[in-house]
C-alpha cells in the first residue's frame, strides 16, 4: 500500500552525478524516480562554472522545480540531489537537503543524508560546547562539523575520521569541486548503488531503478563501511572501517523500495512475490479470489495467488488523481477519505471469499476502512494476510517507527486485531519466512537483514536512544502483556 | 494506459447534488473521482444563502481548490461541478465550466456539459445575427441562448425546446435555484447516472464510481433523450424526445471510464477482462508471460492471461510520483520521458517471450518507447495485442480524435505498424469481438455501441463537421490506400 | 490627500492605442500613469496577429502583470487598457475590464468604461426580457447589447444608436479589428483626451499626464456628446448628439486627477494653487506656518501660503513604502494605521499656529487623526482649511459618494465638525470660489463644472437613482436640520 | 531623490522590542517605517512561548508578510526585525536577517546588523581555519562565531569580547531569551536609538521616526562604543570600549534617513533645509523658480528658496503608484522609465529659469533625464544645485558606494559634468557648508561627521579594504587628473 495511504515513511532518497554535461538534468530525472522515498522536500546542488548553486524547497520535486530556469541555473558537470521525509528536524526550509556549506578558503561542500544517527544528539552537544554553530536542526550537519574539526590533513582522511565517529544508519553523499563521495554505515542499513553513464560519467543513488531510468549501468552496491570516491582519476571503492556486518533494512524489501529496484542483488518485486508465496504456505486459507492493496502489495498478492492456486483478481482500484493533500471536507464526510483513494470493484468481490494481501500493518486504521469497503461491496468473507511479520518495535536507523504506542501489533494480540479489523481471519508472515523470501546471500545474522522492528534485536548499540527504547519497552510490556501470549 | 502517457483525451466529468447540507463538499469529492475525465480545468458552483457562488480555475481540482475557504464559500444545499479537458474552445479561464449566467430578473443558472455539439457553429452564427452575445468560445453556451430565446413559458419547456435544437453528443447539467436538471443526447453517447444520498438528496454524475465514493446508491442511467428533473417535489425521469437509439461511446469501456464504474449495466473492468479473453481467442500466440501497460490495460491483460493460460506478470511498473507536467530536460535527455513514467522489471521479462497488452493504439509513439524499454530489459520477443480495433476515423461526439492524420492505424497497414513499432507480432481485437465483450443488452446497431472511430459509421448526421470529415477521408484514402488492402 | 488614506474613489482610467508597433507596451506604461484612477483591477486587450488577446486581473497593474510574457502576448498594432475601482458590480474577475466579446461572424470587440450610467438597471431588465445574456454584473455590458440589437447597419451607426440610449456619466472606449472608438457623455463629466504618437499613431486616454509620459502630443479633449473614430483612414472627430452642456466633474480638479494633467485646458496643479489662494482670501487666519496633507493637498497649501504670506512648511511627511494593504495588527495597535502613512516633523510644528490645508473632507476620520498627530507634535493651534466646499450630496456619475450617511458635512454643521475634529477653526472654500479657481471658459451653468455633491444640482435626470436620492435627501433633512442653519 | 530612482542604497534597518505583549506587531509596524533603509529582504524573529520563531523573505515587508498567521506565529514578549539591502553577500534567502542560531545547550540567538565590517574577510578566514562553519555569505555571522569562541564566561562578556574584534561601521542587535542587546561601532557611523513604550517596554531601532510611529518615547542615541542591555532588570547603558570618536555617516542627513527622524539631536528635514540655505549662499543664481527633485530633495529646495527669495514651486511630480519593479517594455520604450516615475508640470516650468535642487549626484544618469524632462516642458534655463559635496570616494562602512568608477564626480570635472548633464550651471555644497548645516555639537573632526566619500579621509583603518582603496585611487588619478584642476 502506498505511503500516501498508510503513513509509514522512509526518510530520504539520494542521487548524485559526476562528470556529465547533463549532471543537473540527470539528477532531476533521477530524483523523480526516487520521489517515493521522500515527499516533504527536495533540492539539488549543481557544481556550475559559477560555483555551487542550490535550488531547494518544501514539497514534491514538481512543486519545488516549477520553472525551467530553476533547473538551468544548476547546470554543470556534477550535481547532488535529495528528496526528504523529515523524521528528526522540523519541516522547515533550513532542513531541506542537500545542505550547502560555503568555505571561503577551501571551497564549498554539499552534503546529503539518508538515515538516522543514534549519537547525533550527544555529538552536537559536544560540538556546540567547542564553539560550533549549527545552521539546521537536522542530524546531518554533525558530520560536516566533525570533518572540519578533524586533525587529518586531507579531505578524504578528515571524512573517514568523521564517519568513524557517527553511529546508526546512514548513507551519506558529499559533493565538492574536487569529487563526489558516498559512504554507507557499517551495517549497510540503507541502500546505495553506483552506476556508469553512457558517456562515462558516474551516478551514485539510493536505488537501481533510478540508474535504469537515466540510462546508467549498474556497477555495484556501496558496501557496509564503504567509501566511494569519484574524482578526476576515476572511481575508487575505498572503506573507512572494516568492522562491518550486513543488516539491510527489511522494510526496503517489504514496502519502501520500488519493485523494479535491486538491493544487494535481490529484485524487490521478486522478493515480494516470494513473500506472498511463502505466506500462502505458512498461512493457507480456502477462498475464491486473492486481491492486493494497490500498489505496493500487488506483487505479494500475485505470489499468494500463484502458490495457492486461488485466482488473482483486481478487487481494489487506486485513484490516480486524488491529490496527496486534498482539502478535508466537513467532519461528516471525513471518513470517506479512504474511498477517495481506493475503491472496490463490486462485481469482482460480491459474494466472494476474499484473501486480502497487504504488505504491512501499521496503525490498522486504513486496513479497517478497506475491510469495510470490501464488505460494502458484498465480500462474503475476508481473510487478511500480511506479507511481513507484526511491527512491534521502534526503528532508530531512518524509518519513521520511532514510537510504538500507535503500532497496532505492539499493543494487541492477533486475535484482538482480527476483531478490531473486522476480518474473518488474520495472519502474518514469519520472520524466518521473511528472511528466506528475501534470500540475501549473507552469513550475517538474519541472513543480512535488519528485523529489529519485528524482534527488537538491534544490530548496533542505540546510544542516545537507549533510554527512549527502555521507556518504550516498559510501556509496551505494561500495556500489552497479551501480545506475547 | 493512462492518458498521462498516451494523450488521448476525454472531454469532461459532471457532478451535481441537490438537497444535501454538504452539497459542495460532496461535489468536490465526487469531482476528485472523475478527475481522469478532464485535467485542464475544474469548477464548482454552489447554491448558497447568498445566491450562486462559483470557484473555478485552470489545472487539476487540487490545483484549483487550494484553500478550505474556497470550498467553504460554496456551501449550501445544492451544487454543480465540472472537470474539463478542452477540445472546442481554447484553454482559457473563460471556458472553464460550470458556466454561470446571472439574470437580474429570473435568477442565476449554472450550466455544465460533457460532449461535443455537431451544429454548434451554425447555431451560434444564427444567434449572433439575432443579437446574442457569447461570453465564451465554448459550444456549451449555445444551449443557454436557445433557452432564453425560446417562446415557451416555463423553464422546463424552454429547456426541452433548446435540447431539441442541439445535435451531437452531450450530457448537460443545469442548476437553478429551483432545481437540478440533467439531459442526455438521443444516442446516449456520454454516460450520466442518477443516485440517492443517505440523507435523501440526489446526485447526478458521469460515472457510478463517483456515486460509490460519496456513499450514494445507484438509481439508474439517464436514458438517451432523457431529461431528469430534481426539485422540491423530488426526482422525475422525463424526456425531451422519443427519437432515440442507444450508441454508447465504446472508448468509455475500452479506455476512459474507471474500472469500478458501470455504464448501462456493464462493469468496465469486467468488460475489459472479456476484451482480453476474446483477444486471446482471436489472436493467440505462444509466449511465456502476459504483461499489461499500467494502469488501464491491466484488466485486459488479466483476461488475456486467463484465457490463454499464459502467466500474468508485472513486467512494467508505473511511477506514482512523476508529475503530470515536469520540466523537460535538454534535448539529449528528452527521449527518457517515458522511462520517467514506466519502467520494466528486468528479471521478470529478461529472456521471456512477452505478450504486451495495450488497450488502444493512438499515435504509436509511446508504444514504440515501451517496446524499446522491454527489449532493453532483455525480452526475447514481444507480441503486441491491442484490446480494441484500430482507430481510423475522427470522433465528433466528445473525444479528442478530431484529426486522423496522427492516428497510426489510419495511415499504416498492420504490417507496416509492426515494423514501425519494432514488435514480433501485432494484432487487434475485432469490432465484433469488442461488441460481444461489452455485451450491452440493446437491439440498436452494434449492440448499442458507437464504433464510428473504428468503422466510420456515425450514428447521426455530422452537420457542421460534414465537410471536415469529407476532407479527412479524402486525405486518408490518398495517404493510405494500403490500409484497406 | 491620497485615496490610500481617504477612501474616496474614482472609478476608472482608460488608455487605448491605434496604429503603433508598441501598442500594448505603450498601453501598459500609460495605465501605470493612470493607476491613481483605479487600484482594484487592471486589464489590457491587444489586437494581435492571432486576434484579440486579453490579460486582466485583480489588484494593481504591477500585481496583474508579473511576467514579461503576459505583456508580450498582447503585442500588435492596437490595444485597449483599463484600471478599475468598482462601484457598481462586485470585486470579481468577471467585472475587470476591458470586457471582451467574441463574435464568430463579425469579429471581436473590446469595451472599457469610466463613469456610471443612471439608467443601466432598467435597460438591463429590458434587455434580459428580450433574451439577452449578460456575462458580468457591471453596467458597462449594457452598451454592447444595445449595439448588437440596434437596427442600424454599420458599426458606427449602431454605436451612436446605443450611445443615445444610455444616460449618466461615461467615457467609453471600444476596440475592434477595424478601429478604436471613444465617446464622452453629453455633459463631459469624465475626462478623455486624444493625442498623437511620434510615429503617427493615436492615443486616447483619461488624462494628459499619460499622454506626456508615453511621449504623445496632446490634440484635443473629447467633446461632450463626441465620438472619436480612429481607423485606417485616420482620426475623425464625430458626435452622436448635439444636445450637450459641459459639466466636468469638479472632483477631478479638486482631488482625483494628477497635478500634471490638463482638463479642458486647465492645469490641475494650477487650479489647486488658485483654490488655495482663493481660500486664503475667503477664510484668512493669523498663523505661523501653512502645511498641506501630502500629496494631493500640497498644491492648495502652496496657494494658501503664497496669498496669505504665511510660510509654507513641510509639517507632515508621507511614508513611501507603506503597502496599500498591510496586515492589520491587533486591535490595540490599529489606531496607529494613520501614523504608518503620515507623520509630523516635530521641530517644524512644535509651538506653532498651523494652517492645515486639506483638499476635501469626506468622513472626517483621517482628518481627526492627523489633527491629533499635529497636537502630539506640539502644534499650538490648528486651523483646518478645506480647499473645496462641503461634500453633502451623492454622486451618480462615477464617483464613489453614492451614500451620504457617512459624509461628515452632510450630517453636521461646521461648528459641530470643528468640535468633532478638534481644530481651533474650520472653513471651506465657497462654490463660487471653486468655480472661479478652476476658471473654465464655458457659458454652461457653474462655468461648466458639475458641483452636484456640494449643491444637489444634478445636470441630468437621475433615472433609476431618482428614488435613491429622494430617500437619501429625506434622511439627510431629518438628521441634519442644522446643516442649512 | 528617492532611491527607487537613484540607485544609491543604504544597507539595513533594525527594530527590536523587549517586554511588550505586542512585540512582533510593533516590530512589524516599525519595520514599515524603516523600509526606505532596505527593500531587498525583511525578517522578524519573535521570542514566543514555543521558543524563537522566524519569518523572513526576499522583497518588501509587504511581500514577505502576506498572511496574518505569518505575523501571529511570532507573537510573544520580544522580537527583533530587519530590513535589508545587500552589499556584501548575494541576494539569497540565506542572507536575509535576522540570522537565527539554534544552540541545543544554551538557547537560541537572533542577530541583525546594519553596516559593513572592514575586517570580516580576514576574521572569517581565521575562523574557518579553526573549524568554524558559516551558514551565510554575509559578514554578520562573524560576530556570532567570535561570541561562541570567546573564553569569557557570561554572554555579555563574550559579546563585548567579540565587539572589540570587529572593525568598521556597525549597529548590531541581538535577541536571546534573556535579553535584547544593541551595540554601535566606536565611531557611531550608523544611527541607533532607544525608546520607551507606553506600557514600559523598550524599543531599539535605527531611526526616531520609527519610535514615533509606534508611540514610543525617545530616550537616547546609542553612543559610539556603547552596548545597551535590556533584560528583566531593565535597561542598562554600558559600553565595550572607550576609544571612540563620533563620525556619523553624513549621507544619513543628506539623503537616507527620513526627514522626520533626529540623529544625535539633529532633525533631518531641518538639516536639509539648512543645506539648501547654505547652498543658496555659496552658489547663488538669478532665476524665476526653485524646484526640488521629489521627494528627498524637497527640504533642501525649500531652504534654497527661502534663502534666495526665489519662489519655491512644484515643477516635478512623482508618480505614487509606479511599481518598484515594473515589466521593462521593449528597448524603444525603455528610455521612458524615468518619465514613469517623474513628470514635469509644464505650465509651472515653461519659459522659466529654473533652479533644480537635488540632494546628491551619483552616476548622473537620472539627473540627465530629469534635465531633459524639464527642457521638454519648456524650461528656459536650468541651474542644477546639489545640496551635498561631490561624491568621489568609496564607502566601506555600509553605504553602497564601494566602487568609484561609476561615480560621475570621481571621473569628471564640474565643467565636464555641466556639459554632460546639459545644464546651464552646476554647483555643489562645500564640505564645510555641509558640516555647518548639519551642525552636530561634537568636537570630533568634521564636527562629528564622516565625510570620507567627499574627501577620502577615513576615520578608521580600512583593514581588508586597504588594497581595494589603493587600486581605486590609482585608477581615479589616472582617469581624472582634471578633477582636482
């Protein structure tokens, strides 16, 4: 289900180009393809003949870039772009990335980030005490101060020094007049890939789908702990640490990433089909049709249908033109808002036993409305199958599940949820099923996946968030003793 | 395929409410659901305590209504709304409907129209000679002048008088302080349906999907030649002529209408599934997978897969966030614009024999780019199957196919098209297959469908367009003698 | 005093060009110079190679024309522009002029108007009964319907026919593809002048200041009852009636027109200087300095100083940058709004006996605040001298004094006003003094001036407004018996 | 002459309030009155219950604050506002002040500046070397870094430490949650005054006119080297250095400041009147009328008229409504742009010998056009009298005369300028005349005025600008040997 409907949000998308005459245009196109990763703000810094020029704004890329000259002003042979969803840091222009730092002596630096740092708060306090002035309330800026205060003598050495001081989930990209730099955290939580343009230039971005769209050829994923350096001498795959252990965010496969992307060699659509197949094995049910919630659950629904032999049908339609934010009509009509975005095809579902496949269950509000929609269209029974395990724990690496008190599965047993959602049966994919469906070839725990939001097993210390988690868990166990029952 | 991609356009969507406290809000919601019928302008007239108030503008509904007070100012117990794509009349604010006429003596009248009048030009010339002043360049206004110049004494009688003078394809809706009025042309080219709101009020609108979305219950389609009168004494199903013959626009079923709508009793999604099934019977091919062009061709693709037994797969993905109009990058990158909107899932299509199902073929430009996209993703062979007959003739009843010189099938043989599109095979649904797939229970020619754009058989005289058609045909036969060969 | 401060408003400014390559640009510049005549809306129609194109909007000219292409789209060899303050007709886009009428058979007509018609309401009712449809709620449109329904056979004959049917105060301008037409009412209430451009083209506009600004040479005023026809055969000074009698609106000289304009041969600044001199003769007072309320009263203040021998001083300063509409701060601060626009120069006025010259007294609200401002700055005594007679009667010819209940002088004696305003003395210019100061060389009553708002002597029948005036007068005599005392 | 016409620009206006319920509203009103000091950007920081909130933007105050909620969001008991013209630092949002610094440990600081620092460049380079990151390209930010890196332990001590490190011309204001702070450079180049609000709160701002407008009572000017501290214990007049010497910018009196302001006890209007009187003594001429260029030269023109006995007349009128930036029409019409802003009253000047008084001569472009305007209106002879000495040297303390190559008087002799301007005679006020006209009661050189742009005598070392000046002077002496002749 699209985030428009569900309200579970990824933080950011990154896209940078080095050494191509159309760097800014390519970045603009690439960000369009990554728009699903962040809709609250967008920006591009172009390395032009007149130095670094930035255009950024609140809203979708198409709301930020409204005039050709806004793009034209960025043209040069390198560019760095960003689409943003804000977790840490308010929704103000100052926080829209790339951040741009002007150094009169050493040249400008543009910086963009996807992820969340677990020790940003304490690092910032230390830096401020040392006289540092921050221009934004976003965590990202910490990295720049660490670079500038490093006692190393080259930019790359300073950058490595800084990267070793920040913890958590991050994909960082930096642009200077000398090069484009990309780094991934030691667990590789967030995807980041390198590609080559037809004319020889280099693209680094969040997803392979964006490489394809701009005609670039995939080279490789940025490794955990890796630092990719692109400059006049070419592309170098370096690293800033060797203490690494793969733990890719499993929500990328389940829900966030585009189906046409591949992360660490696994195609997202196909991973979802396998989740659907596995779900059909783990949680079979007798039914007439299988429907997915458009659009992100369609792959898993197809998988469920293929494995179970139950026909795949288009029971729900998503409106293409309903604006992201539309004027909320009066209270009496507010409950109709899901019906603006989704509708049932009555003759398809009427009188049928329906397997409804959804990729995840967050607050349950939308699922309850979809179930009602199918009931109103005459569905005889509804069997909700979630192609991921129950979401029960906060994420501190860049996904907006920092508070668990609104997570349905963190507060209710499956039996209770079934009643609350009004379905005839409810079942989830197992954690093992998820891991085998994604099927990463890694010897790391959980086959190289991060499954912390399902199991509470965090791959790193939580630093500034330790106390937060402890209090979340305390409240969780008080409220929902029955969950583990 | 969505009109965003293809550029074949419907003219308008209508939505009116009588006797509900939330009339304007309901209309606003309803128009969202009808947004696919027109994206160039939108407007709502509300019958408020302070008389009729209008808000309208160029662009999508969400671009026109940007502040809650714009909607609030329209609140009252009746409203009439319109979304527009402009065929006749330029793209200027004056032409955005509903048109609103202020009469100091007899009260205001709002007027909205979906369709195209074949004798508007000659009627307008006559009226102007008689002293009439037109405020817009749209055909629609003609009706109002005919009403005002009628020698009948009641509004309904004047309206019937006027409706008998206009020819072509039309669904008209009018709102006065006394009632809401809806009329369909004698052939019922354009859909128009009546529903009842939970609190007893009445909705009349273009598609049943909009009824469902606002919680209204379907009552019946407006009959060809029918005039529906809704006022304080209730709903009356009247008519202004009995010389009628059903000829529903077949493009509504093929491409325009929402899959969750029902027109004259036929669900659009299911009709498309049947078109796909029939196409598989008429034009079978040995292949590994069936893919549809998202989103409008997915139903037909499912039908083709079901009938042929070839697996239905998600070979193409549509970007959800690429703006309707995005800044065109430099020439070198322009050819990428389809890749911004559609992409192939490489591991799904690589090495496969692909049946690509598209619902229609207009200029062929987009189809050619999609074919290239699949080739680049490694498709072994591509068999293009169009789930409608070849488009060869102009439409004069409200669809934007007024000029044939850009229609691929009007200018090339199937063999030539196959080469131009770069496909391994190409085939279309037959006209008979189309008629049987839609399966209207009508004894009118073509089972009550208008198939003029496929066959040139126009159900009405063409009036002002007679000469146009003759010259179109002359050029057609000169250019493409081989088409009929 | 500027209308920003006082709130007494003229209705409109007109500017048209025929036969110049820069017609639209010249019109745009000319309207800037006429902006004081109307700030609520602006529009220009250009006669381009692609027919008549219009750009119009609500607000100042600079708010309506924000992009060069808006002006560029209007370029051709003729243009008609308008700035508007709305008296009759609400403040909606539909009423912004020029009105533009599209006739498919006879070509487009643009129409602009300055003034007020006294029989518009009854004419419109008659026309609607005859089937006419109006596109705006403004009076102006009546003329177009009368033209189209005339039984004359040429456009000029139809126009003359129509002009003879409308009554009141009007300057009309029309643009067709064949010519530019300008007509003045039989009393010449509103100014309208003709000039010649350096390259031979013709300008017709409201004031000579606009001629000067665009480099045009003044030719002559449009005569009462005159019709000026400009077409390919040149400029003809025709007339539609010979029953004329000059009655120029005296408020043009007193307050509205620019000081650098000349109306019927009289320079406005110099007329104001003479009003100030005459006022000093009629109403002398012993004082230390003379100050005018900036900017429109400075001329009269200079005249008063010259005649009285009392030094002219800059006691008040007007803020140049305070926006026309600024955000109203909280109630407690609202009374400061005059201080945002005007301030006293303390050392100039402190301890001085001040003659404060203002050009007119409308509601008295602003005058009271200015008096307080001078008192706070230490003025010893304040002698308010108004360089026009007391405003007591409504205007029906185009100035926004249609209701008298807010006019201070219509409701209070001079003695009472002196107390209410808090001044040491108060005196007005006499009607005879006004007439002699303007000094028009006309044998018509009041030397060719309309002084109806001072004396109630209306130069024409009032038609639809007869009843209005009667009720105004009745209330006036009840409320303010003492005025005549 | 207004800066709209001349293009000589002040940098900024400051306005801060401490301890008033309407702090943000009062600041908003006050900035309106200071708008003449900067039209390129505006901003206000409000100290609200929710911390410091800022609203800022490019353009006039009225363009930046367009919705009541923008102002409402700033409401609290303290505020700091700024209007800006950019000299150093480009015209981008980042540079719009007040700058706002967020410190998670010690609380937010807002900072606003009027002036120019002569050692900003070298300080910034040193700071960057020490790891500092700047968020803007404006000089202002340097002060904040110096504060944060000070080894003092209290904010006031850190601030004094920092103020002693910056050189040049400055008026700084800072707002923290604990107080409002204002400092003036050791020469008092830029005006800064303290006032008391009716309810006991404190205002500090650039000009007394703004105090008057908001109803505040003047307390005293901020002394050179002074630091005013306003907090919960009241207002303290402290200082950060005692090495001071008054050198008020003489352009404030000549041209920039409002006529209703008083700077160090001298009313600006009256100083200008005295400049005009002195000019008449120094440079008399036989003539019929004296005219000033509206609006800033009117005071001096009055003085010239009073002293010479030649009648003061309104020969030129300034258009009130011509937008700051209007669409430039085609080249052929571009020369008319002065005529859009100024026009001559023909009957006033025709046949007359005119003394034209202007307050300063910058590039001479506008003066030449005004002379032509008067000639076209029939002036018999034109004697241009400039009420200030010739501008020949750059300013480094905050006025935009940093480059001399465009200054007419720096490149031409008076005789040459007379010819270039097309006047019958040309003369300037002497430096001594200027000093005596302003008449400050100071024993500092030049009676406490800075006259560097006239004489090249800079009151301070020029630091980073030393080399600039040397190269400017070298070029000057090469180009214009005749100037000293």
